[in-house]
C-alpha cells in the first residue's frame, strides 16, 4: 500500500491514487479539486499519524470500565506552509481537532530567487511535539527547506513533511538539508519544468484550491 525508504514514503493506496488522478485533470472544477484534496488529506493523515503516541484513559463502556487508548492531540503541531498548505491542513484537522496549528508564509524574492519569510506563527513547545509540516507541492524544495529551518530554529526536533506531489529534485534537496525529516507523499512525479513546476503535476496548487489565476 505504501512504498517506503527511510526518507520517503509514497502512499500507494488505490483510493489516494484514484483521487489524485481526478485532481490532476486540467478540467477538474475548483469545487471538485477542493473536495478531492480534503478527502485525500484524510487518507494521508491516516498514513502520517500511524506512529503517533497513544495514552491510556479510563472509560466506561455499557458493559464495564476499561483502560482504552487515546491520541495525545495536544502533542501534535500541524504547520501549514502558506497558502496551499491550508488545503491539506483542513482535512487533517477534521481528524485531529485538538492538534495545535501554526503557519509559515514564504515568498520568493524575484532578484535572489531565495525564499523570504513574511509570516511565522507556531505553537509553543515545539520541542515536545510531533510537528507535521504540510504543503501540497514539494517542487524545488527551497521553500520547504527554509520552512523546516525555521521550525528547527523554534525548537522542533521531530518533524514529518507531508505533501501531495513531490519532484525528485525537491526530495533530493530536502534529503541533503534535512535528512532527519521523513517525507510522506501521494506521488513522486517525473521532474520539474523550466519554471519550477512539477510535471506531469497538477499545475499551481494554490490557484487550483482557491480558484485564482
Ligand atoms: N507549486 C505548485 O503549486 N505547483 C508546482 O507544480 C510547483 C510548485
């Protein structure tokens, strides 16, 4: 169901692959693109949270008291890399409503082509949380690497990067800069084009989620 090496997990579940195919289609409407992204994010959340720690709590079933496992949602930080990250964030939050949430905003300086921070707000105590950074597209990897740098500067130690599509170039860049950060993705595409877009890809994820152009 998933192809995994230590650094990269490709979630090959048929439901994920089917929904991704529908999202890739150029004629998918904004509404269906958004709905599919929400559905796929639920499935990716299942994969990315499979090693979350659980703690035991006392409950009463109709039959008798028992000790039962619950996720320590407060120990989890979800970090959306703006703006397309919000499309993945929403579905995961539906599954884990008590997760803490942060945002990282970066834009590319047109002169230097380097990522520049314009917004950064994350929960406290990142050093004690599993931190899941979400961005649908891992393309050049420049903004992902910069976002992870910022999270580490703020104490994050246990980080997973979750995306929808990854390019080999971005995976290599992340592996070089942050070998300790595993990547979970629905697909590893062929390459980047001359403008840094993933091909075959799905176009500009932010534009497709928000209906901008
Ligand atoms: N960002 C996108 O939205 N799409 C790409 O193909 C690459 C980066």
